[in-house]
C-alpha cells in the first residue's frame, strides 16, 4: 500500500507522514531523500529540482510491494493507493513560512498556490483516490486521527472541502510584498 502525503510547503506533511507511518507500521519515505538517493534530483540553490516522471517510475518500482507513507510536495506524482492533500488556511501558511524566514517572493508564491488549490488540482489530475484534509486550527494528533478515520471508513475520495476565497484580503499584503 502506497500512501502519499502532499500539500503546499509548511502545511504539515512531514509531521503527519511520520505520525501516520508510525501508527500504521509503514515505512516513512521522503521524496527529497529518495530523489537524491536515486540521482533524479538536481540542486537548485537550497532546493532540489526533481524530474517527476522519473520519480513516478522509480518510486512505483521501488515501493510496489511495500507499505509506505511518502512525504513531499511532489509525492502526488507517484502512483499511489491514496493521496492525502493537506490544506491550511493561506494566512496560516504565510505565518508559518514567515517564521521559517522565507523571502517575500517565495512566500507569496506559496501562499498564492495554497489560495488557488494548485496541489489539489494536480493531485486530482493524477489520481482518483484523493483525500483532502483541512488542518487549519487542528493539532498534529487531530489531523492524524482524521486521516485514520477516513482510511478506516474506506473512504477513497473526498475533495472540495475548503474554499479560501474569503482570505484574499488577509493574504493580499503578502502577495503585494512578493511582487
Ligand atoms: N497540525 C499542526 N498544528 C500546528 N503546527 C503544525 C502542525 N503540523 C505541523 N506543524 C508545524 O508546522 C511547521 C511545518 O510542519 P512540517 O515540517 O510538517 O510541514 P511540511 O509540509 O512538511 O513542510 P515542507 O513542505 O517544507 O517540507 C513545523 O514547525 C511543524 O511543527
Ligand atoms: Mg516536510
């Protein structure tokens, strides 16, 4: 069973993936480490650029017979049994990325991506089985429990649960600052 955990930077993918892997007794895999190990990630500053077609091919080969939780904002390009897309109110994304010291432009790009559902849209283009989870105002355990109950209930698709359009006024200053 392959479960991928995706979402905008800072939404809590790594936190959830590790908790989920531990609870399910699955292996935890980070896309970044996997890509570096397989030589399909190219350094671009402090980030790496990953060839997603190669990622999908190599990961399916590697994890086909294994139980894994795969963590990363590109993990939805890997064929999976279930894709979990974590969502977080764009204002909260902005706060988290600010705390991390993201430069304004990069911060704005990611806040905007969360605002317009970029990762969700990509995930549903790639996979039928997509579970969208709103983490806003929820602690890690609460997010974990919500994911576990969806999995236990056998729910394979739940999308369209958030609408960030009301947050536009709140995020506009970040978007302007990033121009
Ligand atoms: N449910 C949550 N409630 C509050 N804080 C959280 C929650 N999940 C994660 N965090 C905190 O938010 C920050 C980002 O979390 P995390 O590293 O898991 O995000 P990520 O999606 O993996 O980010 P990246 O895309 O950069 O890898 C961390 O400081 C983490 O402790
Ligand atoms: Mg992470």
